[in-house]
C-alpha cells in the first residue's frame, strides 16, 4: 500500500491546547486559571501533588508553550481545521443538520496480525477500521439511507466522515473536505492536509496526522516507559538530569488534562448537534448517541466525561448494549478492538436495525462476518549465528543456507558493519529468491509511469494474468548474446541513481518536446563517480586539509579516518552479495518453486553484466549496467515483458524515488534494446520495483528483544510501450555521455560547468566525497594544473 506518512505527530499537552483553542474559547476556558478551575470541578481524581505540582502552573506553562510558533507552528493547519468546524457548527443551516453522529474509538488496529493500536487519521491506508467499514457497507445499504450518518473519531483533530458513493463504490469523505482544501490548504505555507477521502486501502495517499496513544492513558504510558525511559525526559533537558518522580507525576497531570480538554471539546460539539440528534434518536428508537468503542477505552472515558461539561442532557449508547462490542468473542483477550469481526458484526447489526425502520421493503439478512484469512507468502526466521540474516522458516536447519553463504563470502569486518547497522534500525536481510516469490505472489496497486505525468493505477495481478514467469536461461540464446560482457563504458546505468540527477516531469517534458532541451542534473558527479578508487581516495585526502569542519563531519560520519573506506559502501556491497551470490546447492533456490520456477542458481537472473553500443542522432557511445535482478513475463513465443528488481539499502518509502525510477527504467530499456536486436523477440512492458529496508525509528536505548524486520518493496511501476520515457531516455544518456567527453577534453569548461551546478543547487545534493573531489580538481585547474589525466579512465563497467 503506497502512502506518504505524515511528519506531524501530536503528543504534548501544549499541542492539544493549541489545536483545541477554538473550543476552549467558545466555553470561555482559554486561559490557565479558568481551565484549571473547570477541570478541578470535574472530580479531580489525582488528589494533592506529592511533589509540589500545581495544576494552574502546569496549564500556564502549557498555554505559554502553545503560543510559541517554534513548538506549535506545525499545528497551525489543525488549529485552522478546528476553527473551521466551530464556525460551521455555529451557523443554523450547517452540514450536520438531521445527521446522526456515531462516535468511533480514536485508536485503531493497523494490521490483522499484531493488533497494535495507533492514532492515525481515518483516511490512512493503515486505518484498518475505516477499510473494514467500507467493505461491510458496500452494496449492503442504499446511499440514501447511509447519508444520514456521520462517523466522529475521538482524536485531537476532529475528523468527521460522511459516507458517499462514486461510480458504484462506497467510500468515506471528510464532511468539510471542500472547505478545507479551499480555505486551509491555500493558507498553509508548506504541507497542508493530505488525502481526505477513502474508497479502499491501496491507492497512494498523503497522511494527515497521527497522535501518540500514550497522551490519553497513564497506564499505557507507564507500560511504554519500561522499554523507553527516554519518554519521560523533558524536551529541553539536554544534560539528562531530572527528578524522575516529579516528572512522572507531571505526566499524570498532563494526561488527565489531555482527557479533560478532549471532553470539553466533544461536549461543545455535541451540544451544537443536540437539537438534531434528539429527533434522529427518536426516529430510530435509540437510547442515546451510538458509541462504537470498547467500554474500557480512553475514548469511552473522554466521551463519558463530556456529558459532565455539556449544557444538554446528553445520553450515550454503546453498540452491543450492556455487554459491549467485544462480548462473546472466541479469544479470551481479543486484541483487534473495533476491528474485530465480532465488533464489526455488532456495528453492522445496528445499521441493519435502523435500516429496517427506515425501509419497510428491507428484508433483514443475517450478518456473518469472519476473520479474513491472513496469508503470508513467505515467513522468515532469524538464522542462529547471525540473527539479522533472515531465512525462510522451513530452511533454518537445511544447509548450505544464507548463514553459510555469509561465512563463505563475507569478512569479519563486513559482518560487523552489517550487525551494527541491523541492530540500530531493527532490519534484516534475506536472499533474492524469497523476495521474487513475494513480488510475484502478492497483489498490489501499481503505478503507471512517472507520477508527475500519470496518476492512474493498475492491479499487479491483472498485469500478470495470462503471462508465464521465465528467467533468462529459459530464453534460447540469451547467454550467447554479445552484449553480456564486462567492459568499460562511456555511461553506466548506476549513474542515474546519484543524488544530483535531473528530473522528468510535466514541465520538463513540454520543454523537451518544444526545444529538445533536457535537464540531466550534474554530469560532473557522474564523471567523478567513475574515478578509480585509488585516484578518488588520493584526491579526498588532499582536500581534507582545505575542507570545512562541516564537510569533514559529513565525510567521517561514514568514512574511516585512516582508510577513507565508507561503511555505507561496504554495507551496500555486502548486502548485494548476500542477496544474489550463487553457491552450489544453496537451499534458497528451492523457494523459487513457490513462484512456479525450477530451482536454479542466482547468477541466471541476477548481476548479469551488460555492455552495448548506442548511436543516438549520430553520436556513438557505449553504455553498461549490472541490474541486481531481472525476470521476463512471457506473453507468447516472441513477446515478453521485463521485470527489474533493484536492491537499495536505505529505508523503504511509499513511493519510488525519481532518481531510482530513472535508473531502473534504464535497465529495462537497455535490456529491451539488447534482446530485441540480438534475439529477435519483442519487449512490451517494463516493470520496475525497489527492494528496500523497513527502518525502525532510531531510539536512545537499544531493544535487544525486538525482531529484525524483513525487506519491503516500494510500489511497482509500469512503463508500457507508449510511455514518454522511451523517447526521453536515449536523449538523456546521450547528453550525459556527450557532456562527459566535453568535460574530459576541455578542462576550462570544468570551472564554468561547476559554477553552473553551484547556481542550480546541485552541489548541496552531491555526495560529500564527490563534492570534495570536485573542489580539489577545481582548485588544481584554477592554479593552472592539467586535470585531464584524472579522467582518462573515469568510466568503467
């Protein structure tokens, strides 16, 4: 599922005060003294402070911090959202008239496997309840009936969803979506609200917000504190010396205030809705506003407290009645909460009952919900000697496996670097064979070309339908092709993955079509990246004495101060070797049978060297590449598609980075040129995907009991035969190869070109060691030294 997670997280009292300020103002509680007085009157169960804390002082500090833009500037869009809601509710003819609110637990499970509850916005792909709700109402009730109901989520940001229907599909949309996009997003200088509608959980989305579940439960916070004591550390306590007991009691006060502020907010909201709600409740013979949440949940406590602050005789009714939504579940401790099949059945049962009242023509159907079958294509276990090496669960005791391969091909230093990196980020590495199986046996929503040019999506299984998976050895004559060789080349495909590459979007495509001009980024970095290791290190050593302290800090963050070897490069090479190096009798080859392939050595579908000559508009040059893994999808005897898999060691994202998209497309495009020329077969579609790591947020303390996460795929991208990249790519690589030759043959052009790249801002994006080499060569040229000989053998395979 492709989603850009929000960078905004709500977790502190001052953030909640800032967000809820419009509601506090409406209740005339927008200062610390008045708010403390209101909270104290509400059965202030904490009792007197044992460490001299004062509720007024705590709130006074929180109000002060909420007024600090440096601390709450990111909360501006949420404040504007709540203010918009207040203004809408304050008018007579508002969008909430004659609607029945159903209050939903603010926490939801994000997976049917672990049941972990998270405070994510209900439009997120990860929000399991909203996904299940859409599935259950789809085609069960008419939209005219469903239009009467609104889902209110008990969260710091008051998300309110209405049910809508588009093209026969049911979905959920923020009731204020149009006004948010028109009045809020236009005013935000930065990231506004993300996706505010949801029809399923596969389309790419932009997250809106998430809140820390610990902010409403002291018990949950105290439990989390056992494994993460840094949670109690004050934000401004840099010397890490603090009074533990006082800080713990302060957290108890803050959490209590969080709950009461939320109760005050919902009290005001429900008061405005009360005249309309009473009528609807009477129509459906309901005892109170429906609550879809566990009776012991934080949300239930907040809603119950809201009745105290309300000026109306609010009444609530738990879905499921006295026994609640979790009664009679087969598990002793059901962990899925509002996403449990039993709970969902009770919610749909409520809709059934109301629909019978609404329509005499309705014939009640039995609600039978079963837990969806969870199928993991491949399950992994940590290997005994190296826990960060993940082997398929049935192969741990079979040899030779990945652990044996590591002993065979990796040095102790490489193992040490991998171990440290894996331990920090809680990630593991596996062979390419199980990743191929997961790729081919897991359905997903895939991209269609560059997102800047095409926002449409396809289904992966639809693309695979009717095609046969084959490896290169199954294509007659493949390994007899002249192009399979290790040679130096004028352009290497991996150069497109450098950080200073150009961008292809709508504007650049139009410019190219009109004038033939393409932005290829910085060709200097591409040229420098091809320098021999000895030459590169020599130039870096020379530049160290001239470099700034900031540059040296960047360099030695990953490079050894003596050898200048980069731990990141060593790690990346080691991971690639573990993933694809062949070994006689390796048991992981057998995993391929799950994808319908015969067991076979990995060198038949990974790390094949290709070298080829191109002639673009009269310019001849050589190109080379080493795709990490590649497969073919056979349509018929002479028609194929290509699948390119590229392994990266950085963290997975819900999108594929533009530079990697260019790089992987080039691999597919060049392979297409080669096989069509040498084998007389036709290539149609090119599919690219990144095999990456699922980083865990780095914590202050280590967590030795945590698992090592398996690798993850970025979204698959389809390039069909009509994609404009087929037109752009040959011109792109031709321009890069041409610029390289000019830079190598005309040293004076070097200085001018470097100055142009500085103006474009590319020097700030460049890898540190490449930037240092570039600066050293520029200094040499400025002093009159000939730098041509450095580039004599700059490009290699």
